[in-house]
C-alpha cells in the first residue's frame, strides 16, 4: 500500500463561518428577520436546563414589540457585511484556500415566501464571491445555517408545514442560477439534526403552539430531508458539475460502563446520529428507524 504523506496540493484547507455568526446588518438593505435574530445570549450562570434553547410565543411577542431588551449578538456579528473585503484579506493571509460560509435566506427572500428575490442581498454575495475569487479561495456554501426567515414562522410555524419545502427550493434555485459560475461546493442544511435539540433554531418552530412538539420536530426534519433532496436535484439540473454535501452535528457516544445496557444504549444513540447522513446520502431511512 502506498504511504501517503501530507496533503495533496489541491486539498481544500480552510475555515468555517455562517452568515448569522459574522454578517450582522440584520435589518439593512431589505433583509428580513430570521430565526437567528431571536437567539439571545444567556450567560452560563443564568442557564437552567435548556432555557437557552427555548423560544416561546411570549418571548417572540415581547422581542418584536420592543418590550424585551435582551442581547442578541447574531444581529451584530463581526459586521462582515460592511467589512468582508478586509476580513477575506486577513483570511487569505493565513494561507487558507477554502471558505465555508452561508447565504442568509432572509437576505435573499426577506419573509421567505416572496416570488422575487431582494436584489440588494444577491448583489452583496456577488461581491463576496468576487473577492474570494481574487484570492483564489474556494467558497463552500451552506443554503440554510439556522437562518430560516421568520416570516415562515409567522405564516406556517416554520418547517412543520410542508409548504415551506417549495419556498426553500425556490430560494435554492434562485441562488444556484445566480452563482453557478462562482460556487462549486454546496451544503443544504447545517447540522440538520439540531432540530431535535432546538426546534426554533433548526426549523423556526415555536413549540408551545403545538400539542405534540417532539412529533412536530420529526415531521419538520422529514420536510428538510425532502427539501434537501429536491434542492440537490435542482442543482444537478442547473450545474451538473457542482457538488452537494450534507453536514450534521456529530455526537459520538461511548458506553459509561461495560454493562451491556450501557453498550446497547451507546450503539442506539450512534445509530440515531448516523440516520441523518444515511437519509441524505442513501436516499432512504434506515430500517431501525421504523421502531420509532
């Protein structure tokens, strides 16, 4: 067997970001609110259980009305929106050749369900890709990285409604056509399995509006699987040379003890974690999922 030393010259060594983490400018140039814009910073000393993951109807109403004055860092980020040329230059100086980023869906379709896109949003990413190209940096672009337009929550309660699939595919088709000469590598959803940890973050679902929130999370997950498959199909029609990938929050589980029950539990948790890639890569649910 050949002994491989080092990385190949064309290996894409880079760094990763997301629009909601870096862009800021949450209400500029026509951008609408997204799920990330309701993500409040809660100090560790004040966290109890999963309270930093919960988003309730009452919380949403208070934030929208201005009654609640919390700290929402993702609305500010590092102001990449206004400083991307400088940031990308610094990135290039580190020798990176790949830049993982996301397009903020709510910057392209402010409410998520418009027929026509926001040209100012498209123009912003035009220049981001142009700047990356000037440094020979390959963009790796995520379509949805916790940036579901809040308008889809107001209209449908997020991904629980199957109609959101069509809006996502319309968005995907729009950016595929716009950037087919700029982007070779795409990802549909970032950490698609996060829906079951934080339904609002992953799917813009307000759980207290539902009778069966856990079942709703899995239904929303299924809708995202379908949307991912349809978007991938659309990409191959528009740009056959492009590649689509998937990404999950990999959570490896180990048995706490050698007790067979602990070993079995760890195996079951790993199976569940791998299901998210199984569906996207193989196109079907694994057999064990029929037991749920």
